[in-house]
């Protein structure tokens, strides 16, 4: 999710601890670490983390905020390569989502389990946790406008499209696609499913 942890320097302790926790999760495949482990990775004393985080739960909320922010940044980047209002823009968002979640599988359950939902509910750091979804919402709204489907519920359509990418990411992570459809390309599956879904909306106009 990020380059190797930089050396801690004065004034950046909070970020150093967040990045240390990210590294530990990626290395261990879970959030099974203690605050002292993050402190050691950041090169500070065992008491230092408590200057910024009351406990591990608070640190994990910050880690999840970082993960959602990185997901949003990846989605925003791919949107720069696609024309707004196109089906390709919506597909690019879905592919970016699948790519991020499969490349950072340690964060899938954390982001979408009880811990992640708590972080979203708390609107951590100016709602960065929802940035990626807002980008999708905007892309769907423009697609509806381009295709004269303005009467559709854009929020509902966006959630349906998100569920496609989310579902494909999940069953890919746990090996179910390979089990039932060997050598299938998850990105091709997303592309064809999205086109089928959007074409169906056009026919309902």
C-alpha cells in the first residue's frame, strides 16, 4: 500500500505510527499486533504512541482512515484517464477497486468488517473513508445524464454497481472464482457485467 517505513523524525510521530501499523498488518496478514510493536517499528518508546492514540482501537481507526483514503486516491487517479459520463469511467472505478482490494487483501476484512464500519460511521478525517464512493456516485450521475436516464435513483444504481466490484473482489480473494471458473479474468467479468447492467438500463428508458 505504501513504500517502506521512513525513519521517524520529530513532529511526524502520528503518521509514523500509522504507517508502522500498516506495515505490521501487511506482514502478518492481520491486525494481530500490540501498540508496543508499532512503537518499536516506528523507532520510539513504548509510551510514545499514547501521545496521539488513547489505545489500539484509536490507532486502528486511523489506519483504516489511511486505507480508505488510499483507495479513494487510486480511484481518483484512474478517473483522470476516462471521459466523464462514459461506461468506461464506471468500469475503470470498479477495476481500481478490485485491484486495490486484491493487492491489499489484509485490509479487505478490516475495511468492510465491524472495525471498518465503525471508522466510516465516525466520519474519520473529513469523510475520506467515503471518497471512492462519492467518485463513483459522480460518474454514475454523469452517465445517467449522458444517456437521458436522469429519472433513475443515482444512489441506488451506484450501490448496485459497487456491489458488483465488491462481490468480485471478495470471491477472487477467497479463491472462489478460480474454483468454479478456472483461469477466469476478474476484470473481464466486471467489464461484461457492467456493460450488461448499463445496457439494460438504456433499454428501460
